[in-house]
């Protein structure tokens, strides 16, 4: 349980500390005083943190934390509305936009079995990251809160997490009303664990040749768009009625008919109605999880974190059912 105010320290490779009082989860959004002019804390181009402090604490924007072997951890409060000074724009444009674009397209076709169609991806257009974390051999374990104050210039927080050889654990504590999350997590052979708040609403894409675990409460709140043994695209809609989970009466004719009507083409049309711009059409949350080397992926709601996991063979049975094959008895 996070307190309303806590102390967080951000350290780059030089040992520089950035300590500040951080706001806790919001209830209807914070009401701080006027923010200070954003400042830059930088060592080379490895760490770039934009800060704005009001009476409720500190929010951050356009964070870059990159290293080779050190683990990356901590709690980060991201405000996508926080202005960035002109002298920092060049660094962000050169370093972040390219990374955001490349991971949104090419990283989806790594299985070698079936080339993925990225046309449904809501962020195929280049977008600068609001936070970027990357380590070569270390692990990533971070907490994120998406909120802050400011005008409506930008409501979506673009977050990229990369652990080339290590594991990545991301826990999104909150997404306040009026904000949206666009999270991409990528590893080589490392495991991925992502936990989302109940307010998350939008598509979830998972790709790995390793084991996929969708925890029970999230599985009960999702609609399957398309799936195979190494890849799944689902729509998470906690507040609406969705098809039964695969552990329930998933072999029913009505459920099978629904699945056959669902497909990437229809989903892409839903994301981008009337052929609208990719960047402008879709305004909801989105999570993309890719392990190119076959690392296990686990995803669920925050209150699912300690829940009993489903049996290891469930995903295979689920995929067979989606393909119209006869399910094995559970």
C-alpha cells in the first residue's frame, strides 16, 4: 500500500541523486499550486529527468534511464502534460522518437513462424516517450503512476521498458481519470511481469514462444481478438460484459461464433474508424509485451499479484479452443 507521500531517489551512472517528495495515488486528481519551471538533471545523455513541483509534490516527464549492467528500480510519477524546455527537445527527438517507432512495428514480428501484422497497433506513428528505461544485462523492476496536472495538450503517457538480457517487472499503481497509458515492455530471454490497475481499459498484446500466464481476474475481464500459442491480442474491458473465461463454458456455440466474428481486421477498424490517423483515432490505454527470446510473460491486475495461478497447460487448451478444435478436459 503506497502512502500519500513518500521519498524517492533517482540515481544515474555517475552516482548523482535526485531526491524529492513524491505524490501518492490521486483521488480525482491532485490540486497542486503553480508548477515551477522544469529543470534538467543530466549526465551525458544517459539520464534526463524533467521535474515540476507543486504543493502536492513532484511529477516527472521525459525520463531516460539507460545503463549496461546495473538494475533499474524505483517509483516514477509520470505527467505527460509537463512542458519540456526547448534545449531538451533535440535530445528527446533524436533518442526517443526513433526507439518508440522501431519497437512499435518491427518488434512484433520476431517469432519466425508467422510474421505479425502491426496494422492494428495504435502507435505505429513515431511518438516521443514520456519515460524510457533500458538495461543490457540488469533487471528492471519499477512502479509507475500516470497522472499529474496541466492542460490537455497531452493525455497519453508513452512508456518504453527494455531489458535485453534481464527480466522486466512493471507495476502500474494508478492511471488517473483523464490520462491514458501506452506501455511497451520488451526482453530477450528474460521474463516479463506486468500488473495493471483496474481502471485499465484497452488492448493488450502478448508475444513470446515461452509460457503465457493471464491471471484470473484479468482473464475474466477480457475479450479475445486473436490468439495462437505464441501470440495473443485481447481487449480488456473491466466494466463491460465479456465472453466467459476459458475455464468456464468456453466450448459453447455462442462463444465460438463470437470468436469467429472477432478478428484483427475488425479490431483495426475499431481502433481507427473511417480510416482516421493512427495517432489521432485511438485514445484509450494500450499494453504491448514482447519477449523475442522466449521468456515467460505474466500479466494481471494489481489485486491478482498473489492470486493462485492457473494450470500450466491452460493456455495451450485455450488456443486450441480458439482455433475451433475440441478442448481437452480441464
